[in-house]
C-alpha cells in the first residue's frame, strides 16, 4: 500500500471486495469495507498506538486557544479521541466532537472518550465535553454538523472517501479562522515479520506489502465516483487555502519479542492481508501464510517470539488564515 498510511490499523474487505453491509445496501461508507467488523482490530491497534498518539495529541493542542473545539473525523474505535480528550483536560478543557459513519465504531469511540473525560476523581483535570456525531463525510458537510473547530484531526479516513479533494475542502470549511487541519495520511508501510521466517521463501513481508499496495489501488478504483488526487497531500492542503503547511511523522515501535497485544495484532494483520490480497501472492507464499495462520502448525505466528510492529505515520498540518 504505497501511499496508504496507518499501515497497521485498518482496512478490511471480504475477498469479493464488498462487505456484507454493502451487499445488503446498508453501508454508510463508499469503499466496500465492512467497518463494523473491524472494531476489535482497530481497538487492538489503538492500544498499541496509544503512547505515540498521546505525544501527537499534546503537540497538536499546545497552540490552541482556551477551551477549543477539536474534531476527530473518521474516529474509528476512538484511540486518538481518547488522546485528544486527555490532552485537552490537561490544559483547561474543551470539546471533542467525534464523527464517523459506522455506528458501532462511533459508539465505541464515544464510550472510550467519555471514560477518559471522567477519569477517576482527579480534580486537577479540566472538563472536556465529548459529542459523537453519526455522519457520512462524503455527503454531509462537517461545518454544518460539527464546526467550527480550532483543530480538525482526520486520520486515515479521507482516502476512504470518493472525492478526497472535496472531502479536505469540506474539512477546511469546518475550521475556525486561525485553526488547524491535521491530516494523517501516508508514511511508511508497516512491518511485522522477520526477513527469514525459517519457512518458505525469505522476504515474505515485502511481497505481502506489495500485494496490499495493489489491493489499495483497486480499493480506490472500485470506490463509487472515485476521483484521483493530482499530487501529494501538502499540495492539496495549500490548494484549499491553508497556510504554514508542514508535516511530521511519528513512529510506532514495538520491537520483538512481542507482548501479547503485538502478537494478537500481528495474527490479525496477516489474516487481513491474506483476505484482501492473498490471491495476488505466489502459491508458495500462500502456503507459508496458511501455515503461519494455522494454530495447529508449529510455525503459527501467534507462538513466535520474533514478530514486532514497526511503522511510521505522517501528519500533514495547515492553518486556516
Ligand atoms: C482506517 S479507519 C481510521 C480510524 C482512526 N481515525 C485511525 O486512524 O485509527 C477509517 C474510519 O473511517 C470511517 N469512515 C469510512 N468512510 C466514512 C465516511 N464516508 N464517513 C465517515 N466516516 C467514514 C470508518 O468507519 C472508520 O472508522
């Protein structure tokens, strides 16, 4: 997934490319992905990302005015929502508005964010309001449902919308003058397997990543009314009128030997790779993947001490004049 980001926390489709919900016509997304089935996986990833995201959240809210409104659009299971709540409650409070089109994910995110907002009996922490909003970002304007905000955080959601330029333009519309857009897209493709697993051909990780990159291209192509971008995200942010456009990347680094959460995540990640892109692999690699996913096989990934998680996510920043 060459330009896809958050390389470990997303994207699941059935092998025919359509989710059950989409097949039943109930999907509120446009990418054919059954997001409600991704809840546990997103939660797992949120747990592994928590430390890094806490740093990012503190960095993003540092320059905001008192008691700001922050939007977390495409909030998923709410990992960053929690980080934003905690960052705001440590500096005088504010409001965090969560927006997502998948009810199960929005509920989970709201629950997690509210728990963070009412954390314990620590009276030194300021009040943060949490407001969940169920909305399809491809058809509803954030400014009408959730704005204006001093910070809009959008992590790995824009690339699931048909017209990414229109989506970013609509996010910018929801920003108050002087406020910021923080768009997390792209970065480095995540790794979790050692180069030589001792079975199959060495270098499986790179071939899996290449297969997934191929799947990502098809996912964009198959999104109804999909529109291509004309360049990188920084150019798009400038085109929408934002100034002071910059970017930074943050690392998610859980080295081997893996703690149980990393091991569980790695098994799910491999299973997901297999589901969406396994058919693009050489049959010999498919056999290796099958072995790695078989709890009865001695090579089962869930028993290995040499898996890890290493990835980098890029955050593009721009300020509304
Ligand atoms: C890859 S997850 C990202 C979750 C979280 N922001 C993160 O970075 O971990 C994509 C999220 O976008 C949501 N989403 C997809 N299409 C959407 C749409 N049209 N409107 C609103 N949310 C959407 C999904 O429900 C899911 O929660």
